[in-house]
C-alpha cells in the first residue's frame, strides 16, 4: 500500500453510531483508499463503562464487514490502557514505513491538537483530514502544517499536510444515545441495524431504570 492514501479513524465509539459510518464514507469519497478504524481507550476522556474495548471492537467489525476498504484493528484495545495518538502513529510507521497516513479528526479535535501528548511530533508522522458538517465554520491551520485542497498522492506522500473536508454528517451524539438507552428509547434511527439491539441492551441495562421509564431488558 506504499503511496496509497490511508486513513486512521480512532475514537471511543461509545457506542458506535451512524455518524461514524458517515464519516468513514466521507473519507473514502475524499480519496482515501483504505481506512483503519481504531477503537480506543482514550487519553483525554473517560469511557462510560457500558461496553469494554473488545465489545466495541466486535461491533465495529460487524458494522464494516461488507466494506473491504475498511479494516477494524485492535492496536489500542489490546494495550488495555489509554494509548496516546502519537504511539499509534509510531506503530503505523513501523508497519508502513513509506506511507504517511491521514489522521481523521473532527474540527474540535483538530483545534485542540497542539495540546496532545508529545505535539508537534505528529507533524512528522501523519497528515490530517479535518471533517466538519456542511455549513460549519471552516477550520484554521496550525503552525508548520501545509494545507492542501485535496488528497493528492504525489504531493502528500510525506507527512505534515492537512486538508478540510466538508461532509454531510448526521448530527448524532454518543452522549445523547446513551441517554436514549437509559430512558428505554429505540436507537434504530441512530445505530447500525446489525448491532442496534446489543447496543440498546448494553447501555440500557447498566442504568437504574427510573419509574415511568421502559425497561429494555
């Protein structure tokens, strides 16, 4: 895959939902030829505790089973501890020494990148694709990163580039989905059918069922 544009999409996926699928498709539409989906034990946030790493990994494998360009990997889950992005980027460099991957970030994550552990070492290990919903304010660059208008193989074979990708992403919040599960609401409109019932059960049963709420067990 040397020279091919590869995306790295990491996240807690707590739980995975249709917004994640839409972002992956937006990355493929923008020119990424392969995307690694990386469920994480994040450094900067606390997981809900309702689905462990292996469960989230299995859900993602099933969600993307019919997309050969997408591979779900256990690089961070198998560490069984929070893993900073810089460690994952170095591991990718070990596997693909001649390819600079595209780290797939939302606009908020891109804005906070200078605060990440060991920054700016990331600039020598990856490019960044910044995704935002259509009509959102365009992201600004960071010192030392070179902006591109598109994923261009010859130009972006080296690290240190970034580009802004405006995409038709659904407005879905994992936090809100967990609240829906707590209240016994169906998640059919927000989660992939292949794993919807399991997500409802995993996130619903972990909460105390309040009077007047529908139990999902």
